[in-house]
């Protein structure tokens, strides 16, 4: 009898999917990933995991499909018969969701519904566990701080609204169809693999390009937004732990520490010897290097959101107590590893640019 566990990851080409695939392969899983057809290459984050084994012995397999296409999901689940499904696929950019609200809902709200329907339709309710990538964005205009599993939702974007729907769909399939279905309510988590148009990566990549002489300055939106930022690699372990419990449940995953976009800029730039201070206010505010007077940060209102989430701070006590999950990477370590990686990305030697701590 084959006792190797089989996992199916949607969103495997994304930041979290790539770290989760690595994590599960190291645990000895056979990992199947869902990829959608794109006209340009989008497998950079998982390329290193491919083709390690001879044909027929590959423990990492990719399959074409799309969360918008029930038939593709259903037939893959029939074929793979996974023990665990991690639904990480999403239109994950909050700002973009205002421009593509119906599409965002189709992927993020109806996508997980399609996966859960396929689990039930294939008779796998008893044998296949389901993880849903829920988000702190559901707390939106926060009704209490810090946010816990009992804090009411107050979503402020089409993205957040779509994820609230998926959150309740997951609970409904647990209660109505007895599926082992869990929500991981994750606060922001970042890494060198973070998409380039999320604020942390935008800052570290821009910093590296400024140092490489490829960019003059960085344009940002709301500098005062506050987030609870962790490291993606720590968070994929939490996804797995959620599905290893005797009972399905929902958990907050966060660091319990909060910083502003402004703090992130200062921390990243200070690692490379800049001392960023702020002058002016509103859209006229600039960040300049105190040592040289050079303006390195400007505000561009096109990055403001129609409705902003000003502050998020999570309390992950439940996950710490029940799952024994603890975030391992501090804010400073996270910024450091992202800056180091982007210096390399820009063709620079980090040893020449990173100030010793
Ligand atoms: P990401 O880097 O944007 O990755 C999203 C993944 O979803 C990509 O693999 C993308 O494929 C895939 N995808 C998008 N639309 C799809 C569709 N219609 N069918 C199939 N696949 C599709 O996101 P992430 O940061 O890894 O986040 C993973 C999940 O956690 C997302 O659901 C996100 O909403 C949620 N989340 C993230 C955070 C965070 O801070 N990172 C926090 C809370 C929750 P392509 O490569 O083809 O685009
Ligand atoms: O914005 C502000 C922006 O786009 C963070 C996704 O993974 O985490 C992520 O959503 C903050 C916001 O992430 C720029 O207004 C300022 O207040 O990096 P972000 P997000 O919106 O928090 C949650 C948990 C998810 O679930 C999502 O999938 O930074 N900000 N200036 C900016 N943001 C961007 N993107 N670009 C700027 O220039």
C-alpha cells in the first residue's frame, strides 16, 4: 500500500505556493500543482523544484487548469485523489481588485466553492482535507485591535469581500458536507519571492535599482498604512499544521508586531547606509537622505486606494497554543533578507552595499 501523502496546491506558481511546495516535498509528499496557461513564462518561483526525478518517479507534477473552470478542477481532483488541498490561487492584489471586481469575485469567491464542490462530487469528503487562504483584509476597517478569530469582519475592497465569501463557504462545507475544511486567516507575509507590485517588494527592489543606477527614486502611495508583516516561509508551515489536527478549525496567523510603510522604507534604506527623513505633508511629502539631501521617496496619489485599510495587527495566540505555531523571523530579519536578495537581483554584491548590523 502506498502511504505517501498526496497534496494538490492551487496557486503553486505564486509566492506562498512555491514555498509550500518546497515544504511538502521535504516532508515526503507527492505534490501536484495547478498552473494556468500564460503567454509568458511564470514558473520562475518553482523551476528549481522541477525535473529532479526520472520520468514516472516525479514527486512534483504540474497540471493545466483554472479556478474559473469547474470541469478542469473536477477532473484533476478525480485524477489526483489528493489527501490535502491547499487553495492558494487568487487574484491577490487589493488595489487591482477595484478595477476587476467581478473577476476577483469569480476567482476568489467562486474558485474555492468549485474546489469544495469537486471534493464532494468525487466522494472525497471523508479523505481529503481542504485549506483556504483567508486574509486579514477581511477585518478591513478594524472593529477591534488586535484582531482575533472572533473579531467581526468589515471588508473594504472587492478583494476582501470575495475572501469573506470564501471564508464562509469553507465553514459551510465543513458544517453541511462534513469536509475537513480550515481557514488560515493570514496577515501580510512577504519574501524575496513577493510579487513586485506589493509595497514591501516594491521598496526593496527599488532600493536595489537606485543603488545600481537603474532608477532615480521610488513613488509610493499611503506611507502611514500599518501592517503586521511576517515571512512567507514561516506561514506555509502554519498552513500544513492547520490540516494535521484532529478537528478542522480556523486560525489567525500573524506576528503581533506592526510597522508602517514609512517604517519599512526607513529600515530598508538604512541597511544600505541611507538615513531617510521626511519633509512636507500629504502628496507633497518626500523622503530624503539626511547625509546627501537627495530625495529618494515621493508620494504619488495614483497608488492611494479608494477605500484604505489603515491598520492591521493580529493576535495569533490560538495558533500558538493549539498548533504550537510561532513566527520565527523578525521584521528586521525579513527586511534584511529581502534587501539582500534584491541587491543580487539588480546585479550588485550585497557585501559591498549592506551595512554590517
Ligand atoms: P500570489 O503570489 O499573487 O499568487 C497567486 C497564485 O494564484 C498564482 O500562482 C496565480 O497564478 C494563481 N492564480 C490566480 N488566478 C488564478 C486562476 N484563475 N486559476 C488558477 N490559478 C490562479 O499570492 P500569494 O501572496 O502567494 O498568496 C497566496 C494566497 O494567500 C492568495 O489566495 C492570497 O489571496 C492569500 N493571502 C496572501 C497573503 C500575503 O500576505 N501574501 C495574506 C493573506 C492571504 P499565476 O502565476 O498564473 O498568476
Ligand atoms: O499594500 C500601501 C497600501 O499591496 C500594503 C496581499 O497579499 O496582504 C496584501 O495586501 C499597504 C496598503 O498589500 C504603495 O495602500 C503604499 O495600505 O503591499 P500591499 P495589502 O493591500 O496589505 C493581504 C493580507 C492580502 O491578503 C493580499 O492578498 O501599503 N501602499 N504605497 C502601497 N501598496 C502598494 N501595493 N504599492 C504602493 O506603491
